[in-house]
C-alpha cells in the first residue's frame, strides 16, 4: 500500500498559534522581528514603495522616511581614503542617522500593528504586487529577495522559540505511526518551508537528508580550509575543501519528503543557481556551497551576502519561479507519487489558487491512473465547508472521502489509524 501525505500551513500552525499562515504572516512578522535588525525594516520600506500593502498614507509616509534613512545607513564609506577628522565627522553623522532610523522603525511598527488591513495582508497578495513592481523598478528584485529573508528569519526564530511545543506536536505521533506500519510506502509532499516534519521523521530514524528529498542528488562540503567559525549568525565565506560524500552505513530512508516550495535548509547562489549544493547534515546543520565558496547559511539577512545567497524558497504567488533543477525533479516525484498512491492524506492544505500548478500535476497523474484513489482523508478545521470538500472531491475523485474537523492532533492520528 502507498500513502501520500500533503502538508500545508495548517500542519505547522497546529504546533502553536504563533506560527503564521498566509493571512496573518505580516502581523506576526512585524510583531516578532527585532527592532535592532534594521535591514529587515528597510525591506518593509521598499515594500511600501512598491505599494505592496493595503493603502494607508500615514504608514506609507513612515515607510518612505524609514527607507530614506535606511539607504543612508547602508551606504559604504571608504574611511581608509580620508583623514581622521573626516572619519570622526562621518562617525558622528552615522550615530545621528542610526538614532533617527531606530525612531522611524518604532513609529512604523506601532502604526503597522494598529492597522487591521495591514496585519491581515495576505502574503500571496503582497508577493504578487512585488512581482508586478519588478517591471517598474530596478530595486524590485532586491526587495523580492529581501522578503524571502523575512520569511526565512521568522521561521528560524519560531524554530528556536517553539522547541518545547514541538516536542509534543502531532508530527511525532504521526512519525511513530509510520515507523510501526509494515509493507506500506509513505511519501510526504510538504508546502511548508519549516523543518518540523523532517526533524520528527529523522528522530524516529525514518528519514535521512542524503536520500530523503526524492530523486535530486544532494552533496555537501567540508568547512573551509581556514576553518573559520560563524559568530553572531554572520555568514563567513572561505575556500572550499574537497566535496564530502554521504556515509551510506546508515539505513536508507523509509520515507521521502518532497518540498515543491523549497526549504529553510536550502540556499541558492543568485549568480549561478545551478551551482547550489545544500543539505541538512545529521538532520540539523545546514551547509551551502555556491560559486566555489563555502559558508554556514545564516538566518540573518547579511549586508555582504544578501544578494548572493538567498533562501531557496518559493514565494506564494500564482506564477511561481521554480527554475532550479531541484524543483524539476521534485515535480516528477510528486507526479509519480500521486500516480501510484492508494490513499491520500491532506493535512492543513486548502489547495489555494496560487497552487494551481499542483492541481495540474494532480489532474495529469489521476488521468493516467488505471484506477481511482481508494480513499482521500482531509484533516482541516475548514473541512466542514462543503465548498472545500467538493473542491477536493472534484479534483482527486476518490472512491471514498473522509474528513477530520479538529485540526492536526494526536486524536487525528488515532482517527487515521482506524481509517487505514
């Protein structure tokens, strides 16, 4: 028997109310992001210039002010070529700009969180407006990349803050269920950037990074020859050692985790994206190589690396940019999984319009099947919505459909056991 699980934002949101979905991402990001991390707030200033958020002239003006101060803050001054007196003058000016920028950030944050439309701005809509802004502005590409770092940073912070909550999450119960089943092939399709699913499966010995992401082959590299150690999450680049092979002494993965929208553990070099090599070593530590350089990818948006190493995550927009060969391999794996699945389990994924491309893959796979999917199981608090159920039934066309209305929990795993 082959079971395919499709994970959406609802699966991660079940861990804690602080985990965002598309409709409340910016409220949680603005509330959580550190006011001292000025580069993040400059990202919001650029998004204001793109009119990516719902209209509010007061906040837009604060954003423009924040952006102007931010540009001054980021300017590089070659102090080695000027006199000591000028250096001191520049330093005093920098202190003034830094103080004014800090005040502007505080004012912007307060105003943003008072605006209900801003707080509920849909992540998909904001990225779609940024996509359109690319045609009108040369800074749009940078802002687009910076927004990906905002996503990346928020989930990294949540990963640290929610370790206790994750330790009792339903992910572990599901992993135990998978470990206990025999003669069953389990494949996970996850649209979530976070690593909670992988960590739970890794803990049970079900998943290894070296062969757990489908047919795409991952490699990783040893640290640089000078063996520098990152400090304060700063991206440090050194010379490459020889490529390091995975050890094949450990047991093969029992499951595969396919991530059509990317992962927090992956980075992409913008100058040569095909030269990307990123994996999770031992289920925890991210490694990245690009353009013959090595680093530990930081969750912090680095001034010197911000436009050269970006998170390999796909923003939730209708026209998704998924040109890296990893995604080409992933789509084929997704197609094959659905082509041969006996049972499909959907957890916290509402099949939004921005995932229309996956609907096309589903249609293609189902139209080439020799028989219907035996059972479709939907775990979603919105599953009582007849429109949602009819949408799933119309696309998957299963022999039987069952729904669980109470979210991803241990009780759902019990329900799942009975249904399977």
